[in-house]
C-alpha cells in the first residue's frame, strides 16, 4: 500500500569481523564470521601461490549458522536459494543452518564474470557465472575446517569427512560442529585449488530443497525497499512530463504547498518533486501542482505513426547482421515463397513493486542508499557523480525486490539518479524515500521496444528451405548508452538481433538485416530481451514452412536442427510428454510447438489451445528445458511456470500504446496481468545433464507466444502474426 505509513523498518547492521583470503585466478573467496581471535594458524594444505585479500562469500558463526553472501539481486527468481545451494553442497553444510545476505557494492570482489568488470544481475547469468566460483569457495572452506580438525585430533586430513554441518573422524569417533572449528580455521589461508566434489557426492545440488526466502516472504519479515523507514525520513514523488523528451517550462507550487504534510517542492532534471511527510501527502501535493511543459523536443507521434515509419524503412535491406549464401537468388528459384509481416508493441515491465529507493547523507559525509540494486556498479557510480563524491562513498544496502524483469537494470540508473538529485535539491536535510506510483511506473518509459519484422522464405518442390530474407526495424537498447562500445558493432546492437541473426536452423541461403528505430521512447531489455520477438518470428515462420511442405512441424524442425543436439533433445522431450501425434485435434482445438535457445539454455514448449468464438483459451503447456546441471529443480520449474504467467498476458492482450506521444495505459485496469483463472496447466520436464548450469529466469518466455500462435493455426487454420494475438481474428474460423 503506497499511501499507508508503516513502522520504522531498518535492516539490522551487519556486525562482523572478517578474516580470509582470495586465492587463484577464479576469485575464490571465503571468510568466516569471527567472534574471537584465532589462537594460531594450524597446519593446512599446500598454499603455494595464495594471494591474500580479505573478502567473504561464506561466514560460519559459533552457533553453526552458515551465511552465504549473494552478489546478485533476487527479484523473486530464487537465485539466493540456488547460489546458496551450490556453496552449501561443496561445504557440506546442513541446509537447515544456511542463511543468505546480499553483498555490498564492490566490483573488485563481486563482479559478474559474464558481464565484465561490473557487479550486476541480468541475462540469466547469476548461477552460470557463480557456479565454479561458489563451488571453489565452499570446497576451500570445507578443506580449512578439515585441516583444523586434523590438527586438533592429530590425525591425517585424508581421514576426515564432512557432512551435514559436522566434521568427523570415523576411526576415533570424534566429531565437531562447524561452529566449534570456524574461529580457528579462519586463520588458515584458502587453498588455491580445493578438491571439488564429484557429482555422485552431491546431496543438495539437483535436489528439491526448500527456498530460503519463502518463510520471510510469507510472514512479512522480508524487507523490500518500499518497507524502508529511516529516522526523519521524508517521501518524494515527481511530476514527470506526459511526453518523453519534454522539459519543465514553469510550475506553480502554491496549491501543492497548502496540502497537509507537504514540506517542499523542488525542480529536478526529470520534473518537479513534491516532498512530504508520507506518500499520500506527496501524491496529493503533486495532484495540486501546476506544471507547464515544453514539448519542443518531445516525441509527439502515436504508435500507428511510428509503425508506419517502420514499414517504410523495412522496404530496404538495412544493416547486415547475418548473411550466408544468396537468399534473393534462391527465392527466385523457389517452388513456393511465403511472405509475412510481424509486429510487436511496446511492453511495460509492470513489476509488482513499483520503483523506489531511499537515500540519506551519513554522519561521515558519505551516503547510504536502500533499494533493490540490479546494476550495482552503474548505480553506485551514477549517484556518486551526482553527489560529488567517489563511488566508495555511496554505500548500497540491497533489499529484496518485488520483481524487475529488466526494469531495475537501466544503463542510466534512472530512478536511483533521480533519488540522488531529489536529495541534493532538498539540501540533504533528511533521508528521502523516492516513490514511483503504479501510474508513474507504467507510463514512465523504458519499455520493451516496438518491433516490425518482414520475412520472405521459400521452399523447393520437396519442401526443403532454399532461401530466407529477413528484415527487422526496432529501436536499439544499447545505442547511446554507456554499454554501446561493448555491445554495438558496426551499428548493430546484439541485443536487438539475438535469436535470429544466430539462428541454429540450417538455412542454406539466409540474410538478416536490421534498421535501428529513431523514436523518442526510452526502451530497455524486457524479460528475454531480443528473443521476445525474434523467437516468435523464427518459430511461426518455420511452422508455416512445415505446413507448406506438408511435413509434421516437429519433424520439420528436427530436420533443420541436426547440428543442434540439445535443442533437438528438448523438442523431442516436449513433444513426447505432450503426446504429440501431428494429427488434427478436435474442432476448435489444436497443438502448437516452438523451440528456442536463449542465454545458453534450451527450451521447447507444446501449447494445447482452444480457439473458438469465445476467444482463445490456453489449456495446457508442456515444457522441456535443458539448463545443464539443474541446481534446484523446484526453482527451475517455478521459473518456467512464472514465465508462462508473465508472458501470457502479452500474448493475449497487453500493449503500451502512444496517442500523440502520450502513453494510454497507466495501471492494471488497462494493462492487465494474467489472472489465475487464465493460467493453463503447466508441466515442466528437465533434461538430466552434467554440463555447467545456465540460467532459467528468462528462457521460458520466448517460446510461449509462438507455441500458442502455432496452436491457434492448428485449431483454426488462421495465422495470427501480430502480438498480442487479435482474438477477433479467430472468431468463426
């Protein structure tokens, strides 16, 4: 509830004395919680090449509590449980004693190795980039405990075993809990190459273990940034321009200042901020505010006008993102050519917790910030520049985040930068809690880009693909951002073309061209980024070609995926579990299939859909996923089920539209999430694997829409190529 005052809820300070060492090139880090000085350094394993540097991924307290420090933001995807599972299993911990804590902002220690020298969460990389790092940290801690026990008991370390939080020497019957050994073991340097357990030794990895956050989120003790209440805290809401790119021409704050509880009204770069004693007063003050906007540099077009421009631009080839063979020549000789246009609207992230953050100046002249931080390095540096201090003077206190789907990970750290500018504009007199309402969040920009694709694909007399010419138009997320130099090459943003420019299908003559959109609407990655549209186009077109060739859609795909065994594997598994026969279903009911790789993970879905005059009903989704080692199968299933729920509303109805440059959808009445009554039965089948794990937070999203669209075709004989699916297009079919 945004308009209710809550009691002061401040995360307790972490009081720890840390001692530990960083070893090896892989940033193997470990430290224990110490409540007493280590008595002496015991004899340990070979420590040649060890580099000393204090840090912590794991702490063990005298009460045997094992705290795993999590460098990634948990936005509900369960990565705290997954990451803790990895370390705890290598350590040999008792799961009942495992706790988690979010890491501070420090890219030298907590960088995302798959993103480069920055700390951040995204691209389904949390488990993938931490897999060996946390295994080594847990294994190193285990060996240090074993060495300490061997020293105390005067026995060979090879005779020591560790399980369920207890270190044992079977021959003598001696044993010690982790907490009894931790203080002394902490004085030992970390082994540079600890022995990693064989998969046959795992007790937690690959098993269903209870999520560590469930109880706190159920009983209300979990702290989200909306819960933060600092002493003397004030609340700020900002009146922002109704059109993107507009600026403040002038404002009258007289009426706003008369609202009970309003303390101040100040102009900031993003608009006019109203400061009040609580959220309700700030919102009412903003309603009383009069602002005149300068639209001279604003985006004033409607969605239809932007799409019309896209259609014109798609008539030319664009920049070449991928090319092999000569598709134009191949299409001239094709027995049959299919031409299709696909359109995709802007989409809001619509996370349950709107954007918010609390910032205050500390007594030491630094700053403390409380929020759900997704790109800590960017956010810390951005706020530091605004406040005129070095990044280390801005301390980030991470809280649980009520969803994100990409919205909290802006290259500009937009809402956190706004919080810093509000604090600065108010003279830093009191902690400021910046709150975006649902309407602010929905109409505030940073959407999944609107995109248009045009495809011409041809087959020969036997049904084989001979040529594929593909052009897309969509605004780049990265061009103009701090990440442009890293991600944009020759004018092509890899996050725009991913999933199509690198298609795994064996297409002999293929070209994928791209035009970068130029509208003034802020865009951002949305759960699964470019794959949200490229997978749909590829999978619907492949389905069209299969039907044109009179070949079963599953068999047709398999014929083009001979060099993609893991994709073929999930496709076969999903088809088998769904009872795919390739035969027509009952009238008005059909099966559709799609398969796609994104973020290193492989997902196939079969959708069972009813499409009649009453509209579309998704009855059942059967999914098969290959994510390498399934660290926690229950979390994997939950993420795929959640992806279905998240994406289904975008398949059936949701879009962000502009009218004369103004967003028309402001809340869940016009941008309706999936209802429980709409949720299909979802089955998730996980491919057993010993490959290094990859992510599952995003890969479940791209395949849902094409699987449903293909099922609608199976049920009605009608192709729906625009999202959301136009329900009127299937009535009476």
